[in-house]
C-alpha cells in the first residue's frame, strides 16, 4: 500500500484549554484528533492551574496548510499567556484523504 | 466566646483532616489520595448539597426567599468591588490582576460553604436549606462584576466565553441539577437516597478535605512569591466581606445559622469556577497571584478560623 506524507501536530497545554484547542484545530481544517492527559513541567514550570487537572496532549495528523494555520492561531492567541507548547513531525500515512 | 467556637469548629473531622493533610504536605510527606477520587468526591458533594437545598426549597414558603435572594445579589456586587478596591490600594496590583483576584473573592467556594454547614450542624445550629440556591447565584454574579471591572480596559475578549464557562461548568450544573432533583422528588421520596447523600456526606467531605489540605499547602508555598501584601489581604478581604455578609444575612431575616453561612459565602473565595473563567477572560493576569490568594491563604483561613468568626458575628447580629 502506498503512503503519503502528512504532519503530526502535538500540542501540550494547560487543562483549561482542552475544549478550545479541539475547536481550534477542527475549525482550521483538522479532520480528527486524539486527546490524552499528561503531567510534566515546561520551561516556565508546572502549569499554574495544575490542580484543575493534568495537562492536555492533543495530537492530530494534518496537511502542511492546516499546520501553518494552527501555528499562526496559537502564536496569536495562546503562546503569549498560556502554558502551551506545540511541535510537528512528518509522518507517512495510508489513506491520505482521511487527514 | 469565639475561642470556644473555634475549638468546636476545629474538632470536626473535615477540619482536622484538612489540617493534618496540610501539615503532612508542608513536611513533604505524601498523603495524597488517588487522583480519580478528587473528581468523584467533588461531584458527589456538589450534587448532595444541591439535593439538600432543593429538598429544603420544596418545604419553604416562596415569601421567605426574596429578601435572602436580594441580599445575595447585593453581596455578589459589593464583595468583588470591595476586594478590587483593597487589592488596588493596599495590594498595589494593576487593574487586570486586581480584577482577576477580585473575581475570586466575589465568587464563592462550595467547599467552604459545605464545611460551614457541617460545622453548624455539629454545633446544633439549623440553617435555611435554600442557601445552596444562593450559592449558585453568588458563584456567577461575583465573577461577572469583577470581569466587568477589567473589561473597561479592553483586555478581556474572552469575556462571554468565560461566563458561559462558569454557567455551563460542572460545579454550577451539578449544584443546580441537585436542586432540581431535590425539588422535583420531594422530601418523602428522597428518603431512600439518604444513606448515600445524607449519611455519607460528612465522611465524604472529610476525604475531600484531605485532598484540599494537600492542594492548599502546595499553594501556600508560593505565598512568598506573591508578597506579604497579598498574604495580609488574603485574610483581611474575607473578614471584611464576611462582616458585610453577616450584616446582609441579619437584614434579610435569616436565622443565626443562616446568617453565619451567608457570611461564610461572602467571605469565601472561589478556586474552581473563578480560576477557570479568569484564565480565559484575563489571560495576562497572573495565576500565581489569584490562586495563591484564594487557595493558599483564604481557603485555609476560612476553614480553620474564619467560619467560627463568622458564626460569632452572626450571633452578635441576630
């Protein structure tokens, strides 16, 4: 079976942003996502509201264009004030139309 | 008189559990309960308070309700404004941080409310059941008023979103859901649920306060970063708001127990609904300030010393 390149976006963010980030990636064109709950520390320490629940890890496989839109939105609305990190790695998928 | 009330309050299982867990955490001993328990217990407590309130609501005359309701609305407006003024003048916070913190003092803590109920019950004071309904009113109004203070500065785009967050949030929904269940089912038909929602209540609250002791003590460690002004205000604001709440309760014609609970509500600071709403509406405000103040300082102060003081105020005023 042939495979096509897509991008795997991972966002780790404070708990309070869970629903907002889901809405964000879907609105900008992601066709699906997975959510996990994780603990840890970042460059600025633990998330300030960590007692409200563990941090959220959102993963979504998407096209380059969607990645760009998500990163732009994150930079505008979330990076300045929230505990959020995000990265992208290239992956190969079967059935590219699903992503 | 206050000393004996303080001792009576301290020697209840939930409060002692809170103190023990807090001390254990401060010496870095691990007393933390399994994590899923926190969510289960908080849902249970909110639902149980709601059912208890709805049941009492069904037994009370609607004519008794309007004055306490007006008192609660007035408190929802006055307490965040007073907190805001103190945080600006004495705390020397900028507008955004003062408004963010004031939202916590305008809103209420359901757990502090619950500890007050348990304390009053243990000391044989009766409390108007409909106060749980006022809890829901106060939880929302105080946040709205405080966010409005910051909105003038044009910094809170997420303001409607934050309000929806509070109104649709789990704490309000469970509380109101409980009220509806209690009201619809009625006193007699609720009897079969009593073993779960009445008999187990204080035990569950005790377990929950073990967890709260851990969380509060962890926040207390951050108090040094927040500065001594915040620490002092974390005690002064609840005392001032509590006195106003006690006055409002007696003016509204509540019993001594009811007045003490309304004073406790006015004095309490939210640490679930308000932080979530403020985080979204005022992202530039520092959670290190408002969470430390409400959870690290005001919550333990109220649970250990505040509630008996508000009861003493109520006894003087009613």
